[in-house]
């Protein structure tokens, strides 16, 4: 068995024991790290063995592009195969975990790519995400109004649009303006209509 430690950008760690020959994606899924078909094309990892980042293989570079695509030793979780030389390695993830609570107060755990905005998360999870993004992030409406419990405040431009939105309060944000930073790992966002008055 190979022991891996998956590390979220927030530095939270998840230990994994797996057989050689599985992909890093399959290893991650075996310990509950959400990597599904919708997120895999952008789900990247860096592998660290004894404090050294492991460079991509010639096959990875051949299959997925030039070396500059793999800056900082980045590789794709679904293409990298676990081998015995990865025993005790740390796998640095570019994903974070968030929770979205819809208007019916049903909680949806979601996986987001580091530094994308909430609109991209919604686009991948439209079946469970009951907020619209009508202006597609151009700061022209408030259809993506959510309540954000991360402590990160809205900008003046956001407040101007949100002021007339139903359920406006101190936690109000425009979803299209929320970035998925490492500090948001395990943060909660809610549909304002699902919050009791």
C-alpha cells in the first residue's frame, strides 16, 4: 500500500492508502475528495516528495502541451498514476470545499477550483444551485445575490446593486464577485430566500 497525504490550499490534510496503478483522482475519490467528471479537466495537483516538487513526465507534457502549461510542476489528477516512489508524498490540491444552502434550506456540498468565481461553480452545478447569473458577472443586476458567511464584505459597487435586493443584509454579496480563495475552504453560502426572517 502507498500512503499519500492530500493537502487542500487551506492546509487541511486527508490521509490516503491506495494500491499502485490507480490515478491520483481515484485515490482522492476513495477518501471522499470530490473530483467528478465536471471538475476534472481543471483539477490540477502538485506532488511533493521529501520537500521537492516532482516534475511532470514526458508523457504528460506530450499529452497535455508544452512545459509552460506545467509551470510550478502542476499535473492533472486524472492522468497521474500512483507508483511506489510516491509513498509518503504530499499531493497539493487546487480545489476547495464550499457549502451552498438553497431556498428550501437543503445543503449542497460543492467543490470549487481555487481562484475561480462562484459563477463558474454554479455553471457546473446548475441542477442544485438555485441562483441565476443573468448579467454573467458584469455588475448589472443582483440575480446572483447570496448570503456569504466568510466575513468577506461586499464592495461599494456590489452594495449599490444589492441595496434593493430582497433579503439584503450585512452578509449580502453578488455571487459573481465572490472568488474561491484558500480562506473560503469549508465556507457557507446561502440563498437569501432560504433564511428565516
